[in-house]
């Protein structure tokens, strides 16, 4: 094993709030489990495994434990948590697909968050006469499942709530419908690579003399090496010596798994990221992985395992390759701002403003600003759609960016 080790920078933002004693004890338990697995495997753990356990270890991982994740009391705010406008606008794009597919159509949401998206989506689809036969939420966290169930049972009328179900895995039969994921791909455990001496190495997590987590590296396996070489061919040049980043060689398999037996329908993904030539710019030589803790973003992903989210930006070129490789047609790719404005956000805002007071109007306008301004979520977040034997092209008529892929 070639070991290329550098201690990570543990300097934290001065404003980063400290966890309480119970939270620190929780993190310490997960840290000990991580150390034990590293030692049991010869002192080495792939970064993707560290990310997987930090986020999803049963009872310990960030998404598996019971702490609040979303909104002002959590670590970050997703678009559906800001208010109804985001989801109601997406429903304008979803409804025509549901209507093309007919009454047997299903809707599969990957990662249900607080349940806010499902609540507004189902209410809006009811208004548009486009309810699916089944609304399934694929949610790995038992705690989040229970929160989603409680919210939806209170918010939805019984016949609509009866459509909702929770899955442990994607549909395994043939089906028609739509797959939707908002900020899911960024949380898939990702391998990280290092270009060194003309070879591809996989970034690992190792332990220093005090037992603290630190970076290491070992020769990459065939899958990761081939994925890195594919990116280099696409870019037209090799990565510079010492260049580090991440990629998801398993993304095509993940897409095929979540689509499952989808025969007719569409997939819609919303996330933050870049097309490939922007993702792997020479100056972005340490990748895009970062941590979120109480609305602070920082780079010490080894700090407080289980208490902070760990994410990586999405390579939308890779997503386009994975979707088309799975037999879907690329329906479109654009910024979140373009997608929302192209699917009637302004009309929904006007209707909502008619039903509220001046304070409510200000809140609605603040939602729109956060969702669409370039300095907020408008351009950092992007939308990509795929279709098979249905048409969703009209949802991407404004601001098409497929030429950047």
C-alpha cells in the first residue's frame, strides 16, 4: 500500500456553535466505532465508507439519529422547507406527466425530509386532478419516517393520506410514474481520488498517533481508476499531480436501482453542482466535499461524526450520462431559477398574494428571492429531467443549459 498522508486542517470557523455534552457523547460513540473499523481493516478506510457511516450508520449516523436536520432549528434549509411555492411550482411540471400516464401512475420521492414536499405536492396534484395511484417515500431514516408520517396524517385529507407509503427499497415490479429527488445525490457516499505520479489513488481515512482521523491514500481499484480516466478524456487532459476531487463511479448503478422497473415515466433531480468542465476546474484542486452544521459550512468533514451533514456537489454531466445510459432521454437541464420561472412560479406567487396580508406577501416574496436569485439558490441549484415514453420537454423551455454538458 502506498501511503500519502497529510493531516487535515482542523481549524474551525470562530462562529461555529459547539454541540452540547449529549451530542458530543453521541459523536464520540460513532467516532470510536469508526476507529475500530479502521483498525480492523489494517488502519485504512475509504473516504466513501467514512462518509457512509457518518451519515447512515444505524442509530449513530447523521440521517439515522433523531436530531433536527431541517429549517432554522436544524443544520440547513432545503427549498421545500421555505414554504409552498417551490413544491407547488414543481407540481405544475409533474402534473402533465401524471396525466399522460393515467390513473395507475406512481410517484417515488427519494428522501422525504420533513414531509413538507410530499404535503404540498399531493395537495397541488389534487387541485390539478393529477394524483398518483401511489405516493411512495424511500426514506432510510426511521426517525424521519415517523416525522413524515405524523405531518402528513395531520395535513392531508384521509383519502389522499391513504395514497402514501414508505419503502425500504425502490419498486421491484414494473411500473409507470415519476422519480423525484431534491438534494439526495449530493449526500451519496462518494469516493475521493488523488492524482499522483501519473497514477490514480483513492483517498482514505487513517489514524494519526493520537487516534485522530487524517487523510491517507492507496492505489485505486479498477472501477475508480477507469472513472477518473473517463473524466480526463472528457476534459482533454490529465489531472495535475496532487489534484484531489471526488466522483461517483456507482452513479449509473444507483440510477438503474432507483428507477427499477420504471417502464414509462420521468425522473426529476434538483441539486447543487456543476457541469463536468466546471466541476473539475484546475483551481478546484481539493474537490467540493464539505460539512454543514447549524447553518454553517466548513471543510473539516472529520469533525463531530454523526452531528454534521457531509455533502459533495453533483457532476451534472455524469448524471446526464447515467440517466441516458439507463435508457432514458434527457428532457432538459437548467438552473433552479429558470425551471421555477418557466413552470409558473410568478402565477403561483400572484395567486398566493391574493390570499394573504401584507406580512404574508413579504414572506412570499422573500421565498421567491431565495429560490431564484443568483446569490441565493437560483443558480447554485440546478434541475435535470429524464423521460421515457412521456414528454416533459415543455418544463425546460426556459434557460436550457444542455449545451454546457
